């Protein structure tokens, strides 16, 4: 499939990517105008195609549940200048549709139930305490490097059965894949390294199963009419490994930053730690770390809102915009950690909704409450304006976060 290149002379606005300087947690102000006046708007994407940008909450939910809108460009490939519309790799669950997607999701769904994830809470707590112990041995830290990143990385490694000693290599390749700066050759090389690494690990599990998720996927797959191949399992493993730590790590760091930016907010949460579940849902809504939305491809003519979308068109479900929709959330640009829970879009929606969302919630709850309880004097080591935000990655976050206490 070839990405159509638009006429450079045609007047189509560029995809909105600019966050307000004074409000770094807010998405581009263009979204508010589009929700009010042009909720399904043509935009030109960095990948070179024109697309329909869908900015209202209800329309986004419709886009993400419509089987006529393919997820073949899933993630944020519209932001990647080198994206060429290639067919998905076998096992690339987030880019597959219908039964091909359901077949792989069925293998995983039982591994990520709320009950099974709750069993992991003591392990997440143990890992969190260990990293805070290491931090408290000194008087300062980089909260990304020393806390936010290693916690979900260790959890997903233990869950999959991946040796954590190898995390440095897969972390470097993960950073290539979630960023937009590398060329296609570099991205392909990172993908091959990760798939090769997981493929070798899966081959060993085929010969000697262990008590880990990869081994259970192999066993479960053998009981189906169409067992997954080693390349399919390797691609699926890469998805779990990368998605299993990147989004949560960035949410932990950003969540801590939001709390540190308002001491009254921090004190209220510290005084009522039982409200952490509600607070985490609000942080997920407010921050919406999948900052450029989710790409879809129309396989048939569809109508989104009041707009006719022709077959062959691309659409972008603007997750950050939907989570700031005034028609759904009161004062959406204000963070309210006691906001009554309502379904947000931070984990997507519909058949492709994030399968690891319950694990992410537990990691966020444990990491943030433990940080507030055990490091009550936590504060930024430099002004908020100097924070190193990730403005050119699929996942919004921080490259570093110096703190003291």
C-alpha cells in the first residue's frame, strides 16, 4: 500500500503538535477550536498523507469501534515521515483487524484480567520500595532513570520471563521505535533486534517451558486450531515488552510532576491515599500520553459525526482532544483528583483498547502513593519550565526529572 502524497499547493492545515508554553500538560489549543467549529477536520500529517482529524469524544469512540475503519496504521504512524503504509507484520496485533486481531487477543486476554493483575500488586510494591530505598540513600535523583522507568520495566520483564539484565538493550531499541527522529532503516534494525531477541527466548521456551507469560502463550496457542508461529509470538512479545513499560513509565514521571507542581494537591492525596484510584483515572485523562492519537483507514465509505468519509481515507482519533471535550468533562483543562470517574480514552476504546490497562493502573497507584508516603519532601530540583518533555515521541513524557527532598 502506498501513502498518497498531497498536492503541496493545496490548503490543508498541518497536524497540530504545539503545546502552550505556559501549560505544558495541555494539548495543542487548536483542538478546542476544532471541537467547537470543525470536529472532523482535514489535516496534513507528517507522514505525507491528508487525514480527517476527529476531535470530539463521542466521534472518537465511534471511530475506534467501527469495523470498517482498519487499524492497519495503528499507533501514531501518521506522525512518522518515513511511514510507507506497508502491510502489518504477522503478530502485530494492534495493526490487525477482525478475526486476525481477535485470534491473538484471545491468547492474551486471560493473562491481563483484573484478578490476575491484582496478584502482582505485592510484587509491584516490592519493586517500588526497593527503588525508593536506593533513592533515599542519597539526597537527589533523576526520577525517570531511578524510579519511573525501572519499575514497569522490571514488572513486565518478570511477567514475560525476560532477563532484566538485558533491559538496557531493549530500552534503547524501544526509544527508537516510539520516537519520530530515526529513519526507516534505523527503525527496521531496532525492530529486527527486538524480534530476534524475543524469537530466541521463545524458541528456548518451546523446548523448556517456564512459569512465565511467554510459556503460557505457547501452551495456550498449541491448544487452538491455528497455533501462533515463532515470528508471530516474537512480534507479539515486542509489543508487550515495549508497550508494557513505555507508557506507564512516562505516566509515573508525569503524574509525579503534576503532583509536585501543586503542594496542596499533593497534601490532599497524601492525606487520603484511598482516593488514589480516582486520582490515577484523572491523571490518565488529563495527561493523555498517546499525544498524537490513533490512526485508522477507511475500508468503506463511512460517516463520522456529520462528515462523509470516503473509502481509502485516513482518520486520526485525537485522544488528547477527546479527553478534554467540554461536552463530556466539566472544566476539562483543570485537573481534579476527586473528579467522579467517567470513561476516558487514555487506553483507547473498542476492540483495540489497551490489554494491559489494569496492570498500568496498579503500577501507577503503587508508585505514586508510595512516593508520596515515603518521600514527603519530594520537590523539583529545577524550574518546571526547564523540564525535558518528549514532544516528538508517540508517548508524551519526560526524558529526565531531577528531584531533591
